[in-house]
C-alpha cells in the first residue's frame, strides 16, 4: 500500500517555489484513547499549490476531518512535517492565514447574520464601518444581502451554511478549508451552492481544500481529487481533473465528467476494502 | 386562556378554602368573645370570626385592609408604616444581592480561567451549598457589630453571602457551555482570552445567568428577613415579624409576611424584565 | 520527578513548617516559618491541580481547605484578633469536645426531630400531590405555577405563625420545614413525570400497558433524577427552615436556639461548633442522597452523559 502513497507530481508553476501553500511530508496523527492509541493518519504526503481546488474524499472515519484540522492547527501533529504558507500551522493560524467552514454552520444564535459575519473582523480589530461594509459585500456574494438583520434560526439550513461561508470569506483569506459544508443539504440547494462556490473560487483564486462524500461534487469542483483509504487514513490516489473551466452544471452530462466519476468510484472502492 | 383559567380557578378555590378555614379556626374564640345579648345565628358568628382583632387565621381581606390602613393611615416615615419597613428590607436585599451577584460572577470567571481555583475552590463552593448558611446570620451580625459595623452593612453581607452561591455555580456552568465547535471556530480566528470571553463565553452564559439571578433574588429577601432578626428587632419586615411574634400581634406578622412575599416577587419580576429585554435584543431568544 | 511526588513533598513540608510556626507563635520565628509553610502549601495545590488522577482531584481541595483553616488559626492567634470577632479553629474544636452533651442534645431536637419529620412529610407530601394531580391536566396547569411562585417566596417568615399554631416545641419547626420542602418536590416531580417522550409512551401502549403500568415501569423511573434533585435541594432547605424557625422562639434546646443565644452571649466558639455540626449534617445527608441516586439511577442516560462530562 505504501508505494501507492503518492509523492505529488511536479508543481505546475515550479518556477515560483513559494506557491506551495500546503506541504505535508510523512504526516502521522495518532489519538490517545482510553484503551489503545488510534492512528488516524499514516504517512500522508500532500502538496497543495496556490489556486488549487483540492477535494478530499474517502470512507467515513478515514481522517479527512483530521487532516483539515491539522492544517488549521486544531489538532496537533504526532510526527512528520506540515507547513502552511511556509509556516508551521500554529504560526499560520496566528497570522489568520485561512478561513474554515465547519460541517455545521456554527453561527452564534445571539448575533444577527450581519454581526455573525463581522465576528472574525471584530476579533482582528477592524474598524466598525469597514467591517460592516466588508460583511455586506460578502453576504451579497453568497446571495443573502436581504437577510443581514435576521437571526440565524430564522434562516434555512442552506442559508445558514451560506452565512458561515460568507463569514469564512470575510477577512479575505488566501486559503479556504471546508469540511463537508453541504453535507446536510438537499440535492438542489447543494447544486446551486456548488455553482456559487465554483464561481467564487474562479473569481478570487483562493486555494481551497474541500472535504466531501459526493463523487459528482468532487469532480465538478476540483482541480485535483485526493482519495483516502479506510483507517488508518492514507492517501490512495490523486486524480487530476482537467475538465474545462468555467464549469456549469451541464458539464455533468459530458463523457469526460462521467469517465472521471467512474475513475473516482473505482479508486474509492479500493479504499473501502476492509481486509 | 388555557393557562390562565386553571390558575384562576385554583386561586379562587384557595381563597374559598382560606375563608372557610378562617371560620373554622376562629369560630370557637369568636363565640366566646361575642356579645351574649346579640344575635347568635350562623351569619353573625361568621362575621365575628372574619373580623377578629387577634385571629388564629386572618382572612385575605383582613390582611389587605390592615396593610392599607398601615400604609395610608400613617405618615410615610412613621415606623408604623409598613411601606417604610418594606423599604428597609428592600434596601438590604438589593444591596446584598448586587454585591453577591458581582462577587459570584467574578468568582466564576476566576474558576473558569484558573485550573488551580477550579480544582481547589470549586469543590468547596459546591459543598457550601449544602450548608445551612443562614444559620450564621446572628453570628455575622454580632461579630461585625463588634468591630463597629452596624446597620446596613452586616445585613447586606449576609444577603450577599447567601446570593452569590447560585450565581457562581450557574455562571461557572454558563461560561463553560460553549461547545467544542464554537471553541474551534474562535480558535481559527486566533482569538485571545479576553476576546473569547467577551464574544463567546459571556454571551453564552446569559442563558444561565438569569435563572441563577432568579434564585438569588428569591434568596435575597429570605436572607434580608433573617438578617433583621438578631439586630434586636429594629427595622425591616423581619423585625416586624419578630415583634409580632413577641406581642402576639397576628395581623402584624401576616402583613410582614405578605409584603415580604410581594417584595420577593417584585425582585424576581425585575430579573424577568431584564431577561425579557435581553431576549428582545437577541430577536426573541436567549 | 513527577508532579504527584513533588506535590506530596511540598505538602509534607508545609505541614511540618506550619506546625512549627504554630508552636513558635509569639516568637520572631513564627512569621517567616508561616510564610514558608503558606508558600509550600500553595505550591502543593498548584502542582496537584495539574494532575489528572483521582487522588490529586481529592487532595487538591483538601489541601486548599486545610490551608484556609490553618491560615485562619495563625492569623487569629498571631494578630490577636478578638475572640468575639472570630475564634480560632482550635477553640472551635475544643468547644465541640467540651460542650458535646449540649450540642448532641441540640442536634437531637433540631435534626432528628424537626428536620427529619418535616423533610419526610414535605417530600412525601409533594410527591403524592404530584402523583395525585397526574391525571388532571387542569389541576397541573393551576397548581404548578402556584407552587413555583410560592417556592420563590420567603416561606421562612411563616415561622412565628407556625409557633402560634403548633406551639414552641419542634412540631412548629417541622411545619415550617414541610412548607419549605413540599413545593420544590411537587414542581420537580411534575417536571420529572413529563420527561418521557411520546415514542416511549407509544412503545408501552403497544405492549398493552395501562396507566398504572406505564407509570411504574416507565414514567416514575424516568422521573427519578428530577426527584433526587428535589431531595438534595430540600436537605439544605430543611436545615435552614428548622434552624431559622428556632430564632423565633423555642424551648431551651435546638441548634437555632443555641446559635442565637450564644451569639448574644459572645460565646462564638460554641456558635461556630454548632455551625460546624450543621454543615456536617447538611453535607453528609447531601452525600448520602447522592450515593443513593448513583446506586438507583446509574442506568439512566442522563446520568451517563453527566458522569462522562
Ligand atoms: N478527538 C479524537 N479522539 C480520538 N479519536 C479521534 C478523534 N477525532 C477523530 N478520531 C478518530 O480518527 C479517525 C478519523 O476521524 P475523522 O473525523 O478525521 O474522520 P472523517 O474522515 O472526517 O470521517 P467522516 O467522513 O465520517 O466525517 C476516526 O476513526 C476517529 O475514530
Ligand atoms: Mg469528518
């Protein structure tokens, strides 16, 4: 199996070495539980370049969230090498290098939608008028301009998740980490949010790491898809997606899309073998 | 309507039972006191039983009349005016409550932020809830009296001591109630302790603060009354209760009891008002 | 060396230094020794607070408590604080021994008679009323808000009236305790009986279980945690009720009587001794009920999540 753990292919913009946003080498993460330690990630090697849209896909419990949390300095690394923007994850977090979208919206119920979006800006110490302008802009970006004075529970699940995306975008991070952001939504909402996200990514050029369980979603959004194996989590394959840009939902009916999805399904099936 | 109607019915039943009880309990004495030449029919006995000077059980109407007489029949600053006595008790209760709440909140903040305080102090805070704290009231009054502190201070100290426990316990729980996801979110913003407190811990804890405040408000009136007992029964509703007890003045005791209850309900009402206001600020949810 | 061993060492050092300081009080040695002992014990609690094992979890508050007691003793004796302001713990311990007979007599009057009788009747009564109104939504809606309101009032004020009705001896105190405990029990039992969800009730219905069966097999067990909450809350309320009621008049025995009389006579050591007994009685009955709760409701899901967190 270990031979299959791929060292990333040569970066596309090799001329600019600083373009490595995330570098993971022989990354291992173990959890201490009451009986025996659990190995969540084993020998993970990954290289993410500026402007990439990476999807992480794999069976439940394979360590996708763990990898994302390690990049965000929410979970400590047990051994190996991990750099974010050339810094340690801790320094990167202190420099507010990334926006994180959790699986649930995690909106603070006592704040209006607008004030939820301004929260990170308040903490960063931005002036009031600036942060309100900034929040309004980002709410407009996710199509929630008219809901800024509502409270979170007055919004549907999909709208709440859009607010949390607007919040993650509010301080214009160069790196966006998303953990199954659309997991709990219906198919149609999900489609429209996928289109939204794709346009956003195209416009801003933000490096994005996106965890999902959905094959079409991964293929539709990504430049590269990282397939992980069941526990202990390892990188099984990295599938390049060279579907033309910009993409629209219609692309899902093309032969190229179907072929990629098929490829991905095969890779996933390998990862699922519990031997 | 489905809420008010049952409550109103039960209240009405309570008042009827009260009047009936007043008749049953007072009638034997009332008959003894009645003019032997007057009419002795049932209605006359009822009238007498409901209008005794020193009844075993006064009727609600009697208590109300008596209170009205005390409040409107005396100058405002006469010690015989129950309103003045209530004001004394309210002053003690509110001063002590304010002190206790501030102390309780600071203690909770300390416990939440310091592992040492959490491990060593918190078990004692919990244990002291199981101790009949009010029992120390006479001692506090005597001890503080000995170093020259008399009047409001020792009484407010007792009330403060009594009301800070529920606040501390509630706020420790509240300040710890942000869930793991919310904490992670704040961590991704590289939030410092101070911001974390202002933006997350404190607002989350509000849902716990108000129930604690209600308990503390109710305790503060009890505390104020008990604190007034050992001061040689000078001022306040507690003193009225004690004096009524000494001189067998039933109406005085009932009047003090009713006003103390109203005071407690008023304080709780004020807490509710604050809760309602904050709720409005947050769009209808706390 | 690990934190545990360091903590124990610091603790032992603190004990020895503390003892020495107490013996040498009045000499110039006392102050530096006392400061050293204080530093050592604070350091010990800080060390132990960082440990996560059971022993440290217990040791940390115990050391904290002992440090407070010892500092109290040193301050009161060393600074010549007047006895009538604050007696030293040693004097309180002495009073516990020399006045044992008297104090035991008070305990019998207040706790074994007034509190026990009032608590049993109050808790039992509140429980039975809650059961009795279980089938009438109307009575529940009428009585529950009323009970809630009354439990927020200063019921203790009823004490002088209870004395008029039931006399000076313990029954009047028990009556106050009954009134103080009955409403919290009523409110909590009602809340507890409403804990089961419709799905569980449907399950019972699918077994063809009647009202009584559903009550005994499902709803009462589900209500137990709330009932235990009321039992715990009521121990404190009962002690307060009985002691404070005695401030209004009592035969010449009882803990409340002792406290008010000896406080007026400036015998603060006896007052503190009585308070220590009350504290011990209060917290040990609390602990007893807590133990019973763990034995009886250990299966309950609410208990699991609580013990985990
Ligand atoms: N805090 C923790 N303590 C112990 N074990 C953990 C912890 N967090 C995760 N794990 C373990 O690590 C493994 C990977 O978990 P992770 O949450 O990263 O999976 P995932 O790929 O995100 O799964 P899913 O798709 O279901 O969200 C799991 O087997 C889990 O048991
Ligand atoms: Mg996950």
